[in-house]
C-alpha cells in the first residue's frame, strides 16, 4: 500500500478553501454538480483479457450518461475517469490514490482479480471514499484485506461469487463423468492462488469431503516458464482432473508442456485462464473440452437496469461493435455502472460519502448479471451473484463456443449440454 501524509478529507477541504478564495466576489452560473466516477481495471499486462471489453463498456456508459444522470428532477453531468492497473497491485494502488486525491472521485469502481480490486479498495477504505468492486471471488477480496466478519468494512463493497460456489460448480461437472477422483491443483503465489489452495477456506477441505484426493505441489510464481515438476507430480499421482486458478499465459505454458510430456487429463476445469475466448484460441485445437466457471453469458436471463437490454442483447451489441466474441467481464463491467447510477439516485446525488455508503448498503438491484443485494451477506460488504459451469467446444460462429454444462446452483440459467471428457 502507498503511504501518504495527506488524506482525502484534508485534500478536499484544502481544495475547497482555495476554490473559495479564487472565486470570491465573482459572478457564477448555477449548475448541477458533476458526478465523478473512477474506474480501474487491468487493461494491459498478463491480466489484460479481463479488461478486453472495457473500452466498449466505457463508450456505452458515456453514451448512456451523455445528457447527465437525472436525480430528483435535476440532471448531473457524469465524468468517468479511467486508469489502467497494468496488472500490477502497486500500480493499482497508485492510480487509485490519483483518482482519490487528484480527481476527487465520488465513487470508485474497480474490477478484475484481487491484484486489482484489493489495493484499490484499501486506498478507498483509508481515504473514506465509497468503492464498489467486482470480478474477484469474495474470500480473497474480504479476508486477504483483513476483513472481520463481525465488523466488515465501512467504505468498500463487493459483488461476485465465492470459492464455495466455484467448488460446487466444478465438482458438479466432475461428478457427471467417470474419473478416479485424483485432482491436480495449480495454485499460484498470489491472492487467488493462496485462497483457492488454503487448507481451511479453499479447495482442499471441501474436495476431501466430496471424496476427491488433491495433489498440490505448492505455490509457483506467475509467469513461470517451466511446469515440469508439476506435470511430473500429477502424472505420478495419476491425476485425471486438473484444476486451479491460473493467469492465461501460464496456462498456455502448462498445457503446451503437458502435451509435450504426454500428460492429458480427462478433465481440466481451470479458473481465470479459461474464461476468455482469446486465451482458449491461443491453445489451437487443444482447447477443445476444457472447462471453467461461467459468471455471465448471453444465456443468462437478466437485463440491464440502465438500458433494459438483455444479456443476449449486450453480447450481440459487443460483437457487432467490435467484431469480437463476447467475453464474461463484459456483463460485470456494465453492472458496475448500473449499481453506481442506482446508488447515486437513491443517495440524492454526489457530495456526501456517508450518504452514498448508506445507499450502497441498501442496494437491491436487478442487473444484467443478476440481483445485487448487500443485505444478505455471506459477510458484511459482500453481495453474491450466481455461478454456473461451462465447457469450450470447437465450432460455431467463432473458433470456440462456451456451452453451459453445470447449472445446479443456478437452475434459472439454462444448460446447453453435458460435460465431455477431453479426447
């Protein structure tokens, strides 16, 4: 975390005093206060696939807010200030501080992996700025930041699913096929990897209860170039299932080396790396039947509270506007702006952080990713969204199509097929 000897409150107070001196005695024209929204995500670096849809979503949001956000019969101009975390936690903290202290944002919006959401959320908690985050399992967002379930945080709020959900989705898929229940785990030394592999809150205890045996060779550093020791351990344990939470370039390295070394499991259900069409396409034809969690898709039966567009409409609009296949972060990036607009309307506008926080707490909004409701938990500051599982299949309008194969935890989201073994 970056050290600062000036807080947001002190900075804003000083800026206000200076502005008063400069404008004293000058005539002014009344205008509604501009709402400033900060937005941080990994748009470059190894986590860039998470930010692939950002420019499309930001352009859409600016079009939606081009005439301002109407609050209480008045229209407030909306300014969206965007920063790239560059897939680096230190950089994420730096740009968050810039948005808070320099741009004086009213609400911070942040997405994609604990390496981005956590340092930004920490800066906001320190500086008493309302923050809404998403696209990171709630446990590494909450507990890694020192969250206490008895108290929670004051200014930072998160919506997404948890490790209990992805374990449920993955094991539902695995239970549908015949394997020896030997699982190899790929857990990096980062916020996600340490949470997924945690002996108490992660995969190990739940898999053991479900009759699966986990082989965990230990943590590796992101952007490693040699997975030979992991592949050897998995082959030695006769692992027919591979799981983990791997950044896209690392899974490409692992899967390529596994093929070269004669290791092909029956099932590979991997978080993070297998979320994106571009990452699966990088594997050529060997990506067929790889599986992952699915947090959002065109088949999700939800619609935007801002535009009324269905999930299918949003995905089609993205493809029409970019020529690219839909990608899961598209829905959640859009939902961040849905929640921010709803919160500001109920808060009566910008200007008072405490009032905005109270509005965030009271949120119960149907969005394009499902209902966001902070009243239910599972811990303070966390709202859960639904999760299903899917598998990449060759063919369709693009090289691969993501087919939903596991919807036991969210039966309102239709399945499109059953899990198939990797050939």
